C-alpha cells in the first residue's frame, strides 16, 4: 500500500476490515485543503510533484458522508486555516 492509499475506496475498505478484525475504533481525519493551497505548497517544495498528479490526487478526496457510508465510525474534519509552515 502506498502513501496515497487512503484516497482509494478499495484501500480504505481494507483498512476498515483490518480495524474490525482487530476490534479497533474506526476513526478518519479528513483534511479539507483547497486545491489552490495544495498547488501553492507544492510549488514551494524542493521536489515539486507534477501539477497533473496533484490535481488527480486532490480530485480523489472523499467526503465525510462517503467515509461514514464506508463504515468509519468517527470522521474528523480538519481545515487548513494556517498553511504557512513558517508560522508553526
């Protein structure tokens, strides 16, 4: 499973199955970051990801309703209020 596995429904289903198997709580955190913010952060990286890849991955983001439908018991929505890394 790769680092972007949580973007694919089939991979999340595997995670749900594993959590249920081990009787662990199903908790998801959904980061609501606008595409423009992601693109700006990507442009500032030392190793820039191709723009089309960023766009495709961002388009795969799910919703809280979809995560609940998949079996996630708790879904936390985290927004990017402060995306300036120097402010941390």
